């Protein structure tokens, strides 16, 4: 008698299990801690515990031995390889830094509920599951987990009508996009019979290679063979049976000619029906792919599905907006690459032009609409739309080099986003505002007089995110343009370069306000502590170091792209 034993090496999601169990204990801890809601140390205790949890998760991510662990578990719905491990490390480290950055904002705005930190952890948990998802249902559950957490985060300030309005907009449009995702998933399952990424990849490979020559197209020599003749007997009409009986009764020649004509007609009919059914099936599968695209485009805020993002970003608390704009984009693109480059790559000639149009519209809207913005969060919202447009330009090319530079661009976008949002969190005006909570561009007017080094660091980050040489943002953006030009996408590459030059204006406008605007009246800032200045210097130094030695960045993105594709 043999017994099935539990094999520990099959737990490739041990960090995710640890995070889920830790969130459960965090609920218990927060429940007892929040009995006294006026306790001032609530922010520090909850944030410190959440940072400790994420730090230990990152340690578990880095400690996974991928040569020992199984690559897939739970009926092949979850995959664990170098790409997923690297993606989880990137998301985990950026989320940990984000939690450390928002502590001062939570204290200043008196967000003293532990549920806020709990929702952030749940959203991060959903993003980590999204990186390792290997089928559409797991991906949908991960997207919904992080989306539901972000809906509540957007409307967490219940006394603010702007926050409530932003949360309602985000919830309605997010539910709309989730319906698209479910409809596309059901269509694909109805015509393929599977939801797993690897099964879909094998199915379409078999669909377009083996079957294209053996099942969908009959050769004329098959009709003369006996087994092909008797396979059509069930489809023959009564007249054909009479001809067959006369053929058996040795009225050979005429009956054989008539029967062959009928068989040829049935053969032509079968070919027509099969070809028609094949075309209908492929068309409906294309519809399912488009619905999945549209759903994910809502999450990425790509044009023309971006209309919710400026209002939601402006109305939500700044700490919530920070998570919307920076953290989820990397995980969603990992899902896009794994899904459409692994499963639906055979349809790339059909959806490539759709991607090119979406990328151009996103770059166009993000660059031109950002020129009119005077609020810093609205400006960063349109900046995010344009940057996601550049990423979609690389995604639409279909080449390995483009995906390589796409992943490098996403990592630099994460670092630049963390750096520029750190200035928004750590620079506090001395003048108190009871109603105004968001920063205008003119609030940076006296930054040079208050802290010259901080102003220089902010200028470096803005030049990097704008793509000025010799910054790392210029290198990765240049790689995307070169990848598009190599595939003869000259027109869209030239238009993207022109729009990229135009978009640098609103970054240079901030630099002009900081360094070259003459004003006798301005608002001074509180001094920056050593802890906050270390954060800013570390993030800016990371951007400068990656320009001096970009080998590490390109090596990580190369290995992730190699495993996914």
C-alpha cells in the first residue's frame, strides 16, 4: 500500500501564502489596536508591520531556488520561473518603498485607520498573484482583488466629495472593464475548451500547423479511396442510395459516374462548410481577444479608455493616486506579454494594427492634453498615459528586442515614478491649507531657495522621465524607437519621436518654475529630515547609476523577456 505524501518542493507560492496568512493576522492585530481610534501611533505601528511583511516576502522571493521548485502547480494555473520571480521582486521592492514614502502623508492628513494599510496589502497581494497567473480565471481573480482594494482606497476620504466622486467613477468603469474581461474569457473558452495559457498556446499551434494540412482541406485523391467513400455514406441522399444499389447490381459505368458526381458535390459542400466554420471561429476568437485587450486597456488608462484617470487621480488621496499611477502597470504588462505573446501570437498580424492605433492615440492625448495642466497630479496622469503609449508601441512590434526594451522601460518608469512622487510626499509647505490638498505647479516656486540640492535632484528626475540625453530614460525610449524602426514602422516611430519632443515642454515648465521664475512672494517648505533625504538621494542615484552602467537593467529585462517569450 502506498500513500501520497506532501512534497514541499511543489510549494512555489510559499511567499504568496506567507503574505496571505500575514494579512489575516494583520486584521486581528489592527482590530485590537484600533479600539482607541485617537491613538497617535496607529500609523507607525500599522505601517511598520506592513513594511516588515513585505520585506520578508521579498526575501522569500529572492531565496526561491527555481531549479528545485516545480515550474507550475495547482493544475497548471500558477507558474513559477525566472520571469515571475523577477517580476515579483520588482513589484515587492517598489511596494515596500511606496509604503515607507506615504507615512508622512497619512500623519498629516489624519488617516488613522488600519484598514487603509490593509487595503494596500490586499492590492499588492493581487498584483503579485497577477505576475504568476497562468490561466484567465486566475488572472481575473488577481485583477479583481487589486481593483476592489483600489476602489475603496480612491474613496477613503468619506468627508471629501471629490474623493467619493473619484471612487464611484473608478468603480463603475472598473466593473465595466471587468465585464469585458469575463465576456472575452467566456468566448475564448467556448471556442477552445481551455483557459490555461500553455493549453491555449498548444491549441493554436496545433490549430494552424498540423490541422491546416490534414483536417480542414481534403485532397482529391481521398475521394477514390474506399474509407473516404464509406465515410460519406451517412450524408448521402435517397437518390444516392438508389445509385449505389444499381452500382452493386452491376450497372457499373453509369452508376459510378453519377455516384462520383454526388460525392464530388458532397466533398465541395463539406469543404465550404468547414472553411466557413473555420472563418467564423477565428473571427469570434478575435472578438474575445479584443475584449480582453479593452479590459486591460482600462486598467492601464490607455486612450481612448483614459477618461476616468485624470478625475480619479485628482480626486483620490495622494497616497492612493500614487499606487494607481505607478505600481500596477508593471504587473498588467507582464500579464499582457505572457498572454498575447505566448497564447495569441499567431494572431499578431491581426491585432498589431489595433495596438499601433491605441499606442499613437495614447501618446498623442498624453502629450498634448498634458500641456494645459496646472495641477501636478493631473499632469502626472497624462504623463502616465503617454508613457503607457510608448510601452504599447513596443508591445505592438512583436519582436523580442522590443519586449526587451519594454521591460527595461517599465522598470525605469517605476523608478522615475517613485522618485518624482517622493518629492510630492516629502515637500511640505509651511502654510497650512484646510481645503486645498493637491499641489499646483507654482507650489515649487521657492523650492530652489528652500533647498537647492533637492531642486537639482528633482530637475534630474524630470529630465530622465522626459527622455533627455544623457539620462537612462533617453536610452530606453531610444531602444523602443529603434525596435519600431527595425520592423519598418517608420511613420508611427517618427510621429512618436515628434510627440515625445513636444511632451518635454511640460517637464521643462516645472524646471523653469523651480530655477528661472522670478518671484518675490513664495511659500517656504519644512526642512527635509535625513530619513526622507536618504530616500530621495537613493532613488535619484539609482537612475544615475543605471545610466552609467545599464548592464544590470538590460540583463534582467533580457532574461525576463527570454523566459516569457
